[in-house]
């Protein structure tokens, strides 16, 4: 029996309210002018478009894990699991290729705000932060950014703003610095949580929380001492704030390089969202379309030709397990954040 690689069959990448996108290797098929909140079956792909819950009020774009300065992709410290990938001599660095594609696509969207959720760099240097800022200069007038563990691990203080607030029509975005100096895991201190609590209590609109690290699941049977994301103690305190503040409707992160949505018992239907990275497969950014009755997350795979050549080459990292891990399900990538709690 012959197995046909999924990249030869195609992947239903994006389902928004009025369009859908399929990637077949480096080829892109876009289906426009679709009816919202309706079943469709096009070229063998069956899906339901997202609804449009009322008037569109504002649009936000977000990226994470952009890794300026990185030259080898697929390395896990302490292991020899492969394969790893680098560009050919003389070719432009892949962080520049991937982020250049993201900036071009986001610029074409013309959102009201752009949020960068950490891991700006590979080695936490000022030069790498400068490269990030130069690449995102076309979006500087609406750019909010925060550091990630690649910066804090090296004690870099640029981007170490504990709490930032972006108010837009229909939504308040609270950006938290979840990074902890000298370590790779995340945390939140009491002042940050108190500020989030106050901002959510005073908000006259839905609140979306953004930061680099993802929360530990308080429903988990395991409580590791060195959790990869926000420490269990701090995660529990964050969950408590979200549980008592119904204005908080979503919490979004990067760090894991995957698309995933979780829901916790204490916070009901609130999605705890992770968005995959810019730098390698699938190579992506997310759009939040803020309607008066709900917020749509629309996933975008960076689709400039150069970006697709690179991201396709990296789908087989980590002994071939990476693509399934990073891509997630369609519902992990494209969803409606409800406003009623």
C-alpha cells in the first residue's frame, strides 16, 4: 500500500466567515465570497464558515516566536533528535524571510493593532531586538510587543513591561510579560495579577489577555515543579482572576509553537489559546476580528512563495512528528470567542 504524503493531498488551513484557504505543498488555493455560518463542500473539503456576530468593530493581528538571529531550526538542547534545517549559503536568513512575509500580509490587512507575543530573538541580544524592530517598522504606529523566554533567559530587559493595555472599539487587550529573568519558564507576580484584575473589573468592553507563555491546566493530575509554561502556582492565580472577571473572554499565548485551544473547568467556555510560531512550519500569524457579538480568530499561514518553501521544508522536524503537533485541528486555528459568560 502506498502512503501519499499529506503535503501532496492538501491541508484545509483557514476557514473564516467569508473565505477558506487550502495549502497543497507550496501551492495556495483560496475560496472567496462564501456565505458566513454555512456548510460548504468545495473540491472535496467540507467545512462550516464562521459566523459574523454583528457589526465589525476592530481588527487585531498577532505574531509570536519570530526568533531573529536563529540560524539552525529544529534543535532541542540536550538531544540529538533530528532533522535540523538551515538555509543554503548566500540565502537570506529564514527569520527575515518568514517575518518579511508576515509583515507584508499584516500590512495588507491594515489592522487597528499588532501584538507581538515574545521570543523576538534567538539569543536575547540587543542586535537581534533591533533586527526585529527594523523588520516590523512598517507596522510601528500600531505595534505593541513584549519579551519572551529567549530574551528573559539572557536577562534582557527590553520588552520587560509588566502590563500593557491596548483599547480598541469592542475590545481591551491586556499584554502581560510572563517571562522570568534567567529561566525559560514563565510566571506572573502579584502586581501584574492585581493590575489585570483591576483592568478587567473597570472594562466597559470584552478583555483579551495576551502574553508569551501558556498557562498550566489546573484540571491536570500532574503538577510539575518546572512546568514549560507559567508555573502552576501563578497559573492558578491567573485562572482565579479570569474566573471572577466575566469581561475576560480569552487568554492567548505563543511559546509552544503549536495551535491549540484548551478550556478549564473554572473558566467555562473561555478559550486558552496557543498560536504557532512565525519562524517555521506552519509559519503563521493570527487575526482577531472583533464583532459586537463575538470575536473571530482567523489563522493565516504565511503564504509568500519564499516563506512557503521554507516552512514546507521544516514540517518534518523532530523525527517527523512536528507537523501534526504544530498544525493542530481546524478548531484550534479558527474559532469564535463568545462574549457571554
